[in-house]
């Protein structure tokens, strides 16, 4: 049964993969970018870095099936990540 747990730095690779695999309206964007890591760096990295307490993983025990990354202050997170 899937559980929601806090994000851990070891989840980074799986979170990047999930982000790339769903980047184009839920479709795979692997071949659209020179560097696939840039997607999560731009869209989720600031929030994960500044407010890690608001980053969660959906974990089945075998695989990370999703993630939720939030912020309490979008302007603050974007400003800090520059």
C-alpha cells in the first residue's frame, strides 16, 4: 500500500525521473531537453531546497510513484534560489 512520507535527499534521482516522465502534460519529456535535470531544478528545486519540510514522496515500498512539493511563500522560495 502506498504511503506518503517526507522527502529525503536520496529521493532526488527518482523525483527527477518522475518530473521528466510527466513534464509534457503528463507525457515523457526525456528527448525534449539537453539536460533533463533542469526541469526539476527550475520547477521544484527552489521549494525543495528552501522548505524541505513541505516536500513529500508517495512511496509503494518498491518505487516512488509521485511527489508533492509545496511552499508557504513562492516569492521567498524563488528569490532564495537565484
